[in-house]
C-alpha cells in the first residue's frame, strides 16, 4: 500500500541532546554564531525560528538537516523539508550533497506543490486519480475553463473565464469543494455550478491544476487514516521555510502530517521547526496568512523560539532604519537586526520637484556609483511600489544610454495592456495597419474567433487589400461582428476629432472597454495603473517635444491643410445620409435575397434554452418537452415549436434557418418562446435584419471608398492629428502628436534592454525583490497614496502590510540606500501635488542624510496636526506647502541671452535624447538653435534658450 522507502532500515530516530552538548569540534558547526548554533542543535520538539533578513536562515536549515543525519538522529527518509521555490529546494539539496557523503536526491525536499505531486503519484488510487495524471499550468487551466464555458453556453461577459479561474483557485485555497461553498445570489450559484462542471471535466480527463494538487493531497491525508499515520511515523522531523507565506490550506496540510485532532484539541507528534519572518509577510493578496505563525505557536504548544538577529548583509544605518520602521507595527513576534560591520554610509534622502527630476537624479547617482565608487551596474537596483512607475525611470535610463533590465517583468511599452492600447491608437492613425487590427480585433473579447479572422485574411489576400477593407466580404455572424468592430474604430476616430493627445488616449480607453475589461481580473489593478500611466507618458511627451499640452488637435491632409472633418468622417456622414433614403429599399432587397438564398424555408430559427426552461414540442403527434435545438417553424399563418426529430419528419429534406440567432436565449426571449413564439420569431427576424443592414451598409461604404480611390488623382488622404504643424528637419514630413508619440513608443519598446550577461541596472517592484540583495538600492515614489498605497492607507492590516513591504525594500541594500519622493507626479494625465510618505517620519534621523533641505517641499504626513503637517503654520498654508513652490517645475526657464559656447562638431548631452553631436548652429539670442544628431533619436533642431545642452568632454 505504501511506497518503498529507499532509506528505510535505519533505527528509530533518537532524541537529540541539548545544544550545550553539541560537539564543538564538528566541522558542520564551525563558523555558526550562537543563535545559529542553538537553532541547528535544537532538541526534538516543536520550535519557531524567527529569521531576520540576511541572517543566514538557508544555512541554518541545511546545517540542521545535515546535523540530524550525521549524528543518527534521523534517516534521510524521515525528514520532510518544505520550501517555497524550486530554486530554494535545489540550493538546499546542493548544499546537503556538499556537506554529507550521502545521496540526498531521493529525500523529501521540495515545494508544497512538488511534494503534493509526489504524494499523489504514490497513492493515486486512494486519491481517485489516474496513475498518469497530468498537471495543468495556469494557461492550460484557463484554456480548459474557456472550453467548458463554450460547451455549456456560459455568458463569458457575465462570467469571464479568468474570473472563474480565480474563483475556483480561491475556493481550493480555502479547502472548499463546490458543495461547501456558501452562495447568496444567482451569480454565486452559477459560479459554483461551473466549479462543479470544471471538477467533473478535470476528473474525466485525468488532469489536476495547482490548487487541486494541494487540496487533493490534503484530503488524501485527512480521509485515509492508514496513509496519514504512515507518514506521521515516517516524517519525525518536518522543517518549513518561509512559514510567514503559508496560506490556510498549506498550514492545514502540514498539520495532517504532524498530528491529529483529539476532542477538539490538536496533538502534535514528531518535531516541526518553522522558519520565517513575520516582518517580511508581504503576500496577503496571494492568500498568505501571517497569522499562521501565531497559530503554530499556540496549537503546537511551541516552547522554543529562537531569533536570528545577526545580519550579514547590511551596514547598521540601513538596519537601524529597518528596525525603527517596523517597530511601528503592532502585531509582531518581535526582533531587531544587528550587525558587526559598522555604521556604513547614511541613508540618502532626496526630494525632487517632479517624477522626471526624480528619475534623472537616480540616473546621475547611478552613474556616480559606477564611475567613482566602483559599483557594478548589476549590483544596483531601482525598486518601486507600482509597476507603472517604471516608465519614467526606463525613459531616463534609455536616454542616458544606461543598460537596464526589468527583473521579473516586462518593460513598460512591452506590457500586453500597453501594446493593446497602442494598437488601437495606430488604427486611429492608420486603419490599414493589419498587425494592429489583428491584435485588437477580438480584444476585449467580442465573439470574433480564429476561424473568422482566417476567413477575413483569405478575403483580404484575394482582394489585395487590408483587413479593414475586406470586412464587407465576410458573410454571416462573423461579418457582422467584424463590421461592428470597424464601425467602433471609425466612430472613435470621429469622437477624438479636435482632442489633444491626452484626450484621444482617454477617449480610446473608455470607448474600447480596455479598462472595464481589466477591472474583472483579479490582478487587473496593475494593468489599469499602467494604462493610466500611458496617459502620463503622452502628456510628458507632448510637453517635452514642444507640441503644447492643451492645444486643440486638428486633422491635416498630406499637404498640411486643415480639414473640418476627417476623410473617414466625411464618408461616414455622406453614407448615413444616403442610407436614410435607402432604408425601405434595403429591407426589400434583404427579403428578396433571403427568399432566393433559402427558398422561403419554413424553418425560421434554431434556439436552445436551459434544461429547466424546456418547452413542449407542438408537433401534433408529440408530447415531449425539448430544450436543445428548438426549431421555430412557420406553418401556414402559425409559428410553432418543434423538436429536431419532429421537424425532420414533418419537413423531410435539408432546410437552413432563415434567420441567425444567438444559440442560447436570454431570459426575456425564453418567456417569449414559452408564451408567444410568433413574437419571438418577429424579434429574431428584426435583429437579424439589423445585422444584415449593418453589413450591407459597411459593404456599400467600402465600395464607395474604393470608387473614390480609383477616381482620385492623388493617393488616399492619410489622417494625422496635430496641434501645431511641425516639420521634421530632414524629411519635411508633417508630424502630429499622435504619430510622433507612436514612433517614440516603438523606439523605446525596441531592443534596448540589456542582453543576457550584460552588466545592467536592475529594475523591479518591491514584491519581486524579496529574497534578493544589492550593493546599492534606490526606492522611489515614497509619497502618500503611492507608498503606502492608497488602497491600504486607511486600513490597519493593509497599512501594516505596506510597512512590511517597505521593510523588505530597505533590507535589500548591502552598502548604499537611497530614498526619494517628488513634489509633483503625473497621475491620470494630471499633475498631482504630493505629501511625502509617513514612513519618513518613522525612520531614525541619525541614520539619514538629506541631500535636499529637510523641509523644502510640500509637507509630510501628519494625521493629527492642525494645519501645516510637519511645518509651522505661519510659514505654509493649510495644505502644508509654500505658495512659491507652485512655480511650474516642468516648464524650462527662459534665458534672455543664451551664452551657450557651442560649435559644430562637439558632443553634447541632452536630458531627453542623451548624447549627440552638434551639426550646425544658427540664430542669435533667444532665436539661437542647434542641429544635433542623436544616435537613438535622429537629428533634432533644438532652441538653445530652452534646451539644456551640456558639453561632453
């Protein structure tokens, strides 16, 4: 019944002696500090090891296992070690292999999911699984749910597959099967039904997802006493790493291996050692439960707690800052990091005038660290609370030609949501861009599948035209859906007429439904923040490029002549006027077309309803009820309901339905099917004719455009949106803010990220930085609402998690730590005036060095102060800032008589375009300008009264 243990045969584990009896001469114990030695040589029993950042917990865990094996206190098969990542598990196995002359490859060391997989493979019959069951990754699971929804006619707008996947995963993390989930409304009941159908599908196909691995393994142990008791006897020593990140189900699984519930009281067996740091619990959004640590202490009656407080990573100024900050959290088990390395450099704090200035300061400091202090770029990290913050930093690094790599994520303009948004913008600029058309034609989902796109592509190839122009050639429902998409883009082009670039993007985000689509995703908040940051990127771009932020955009033809309407708009308006006169004729034409195509088929439509809404077949010889493929039939002057079998008998031959309808009826149509089938037939006919009219309208419009193009003397007009005509110095091409911005985005999305192995600055979110360490760390955007995040600032648990997140960020630094915030930051396309983060007030002043004056900006967080935040009320107004600080930081100061000292042939540096070579100088005084060739941005004419050009020696 039980799997063969390759390590069996060893005597029953002995009880280890107390640490004081440990052999000091043992090489395993050499170079351990007192705390580590105590943890490694703990006697049998349950213990909690609070391991601070950089305290050597991995070394303690592996040395503990090696010590148990070397001294005969455990067999290799009697130890279970659980980690959170495959990387950590491999590292532990590698270290043990180096420590001991024993083959440790077969030991039970791995992640929760890896160990559960091993357990289920060994007991697949008891678990109710096929021996060769397969594991679905996240993408496979989503595909399975989509397939299920299609089979069971689930409305994917009401129940998006991703949302269903999150619902199922959350239920499994809570240990809930479909029958255990409490429901309070129809939506919840439907989700539970889908969860049940999904379970049946997975069982039928012999597959399990990640959540099922954990839940099925837990149920295997819970419901099978012999199996549970076997593993409880076997695993006398259980060690768990990163215990603060365990969720409810993982903790319950560990309890099954470690003991039993007796009369409502948990009785633990063997020895369980939990290693973790409650101050680094930052994954609550993934289901991690920091309370598991206190539950473990209580339920396992833990008598020994050891604190690993000796830090081997950072200098004391960094550690003092981390200790002081985290001491403000109320629910802690408590510890203080210390080091013998000395104070080191103070923590540098910088207050910038804007987010652009903050990013430029980071670039300057990074260059200084590399050039003067000998830091490698790969040992410098820039951390941010929100993914959207990376855009400004990436731009600054790109312009300064500093190699960088986005760790654990994509660069801003490579992120899927940004590429979708840019594709819509490109279609506004050029509707014949087939790549952009293909990317967003079914995103957000609008019922256009791969087959429909194939038909469209075939039609475009046959006609030698773009996908946009071939839409009218696609028949049926697919053609209607494609026509609706083209019409949406055309209408959007009309709606954005006369708007500035920011307005165009905001209108696009609203009209296309991108933001609404991501609201339904569990982790869609980050994507929405990135889309909002795209508005900021556009606003910054038009300001820096000199287009002007708020001037009204007008379309120009290729000669630069302003149009009152775009060419597309003119065609649409004329088209709508002509169609108004042709409506009656169109209806008659459609009827004639249908009669010719279908031969006045008696079959009007075929529909399906839920089984609970079944209807009686109205065939005279039938008494059955039907719900699937109900045939709506015209019989003389009556309209009847037939089952498919009865229809085939009554009307032998092959008949197609006259009118296409939704396959599964909505609620109001179900009522009509039951009580007024003739009324339902009229409604289906009307809807079908509306779709056909729309398709005919699109077809006629395409024909008119084609005729106009043939008749035209010059090429078709290309719409460009511009505020003030701007001529490129090299080509004479008329630029528009939209066209220029799309070019800028393409350049920044190019192959600019550092290559594998190249020395490059690391960019990442604070969450992604956990477990890593760097010589130099920059933490930007430390403002109220950003860090701590606005979603957490008003909630105590949320605020304490934000503080733990900041603690993690601080403790990533070994030698240098930089903190920064800005007085202004672009959010949602608007300049916001910020209050610096409350976390600054929780850091020890003696460990900080303010690069800018301590109180120069807009004030600090002070919830109980009356008027001036951290500043005297007499010096500042009620918002906590001086009135004179409102001088617009982004607007460059004008110089009366620029004394630039530039000449052709010298190299210069520009904050936006990087290094370049001066080609020519012309004009004097305020009119002086320079022509500069920038390798990454091409040749630019720059006004020297505005541009900040620095001579590069």
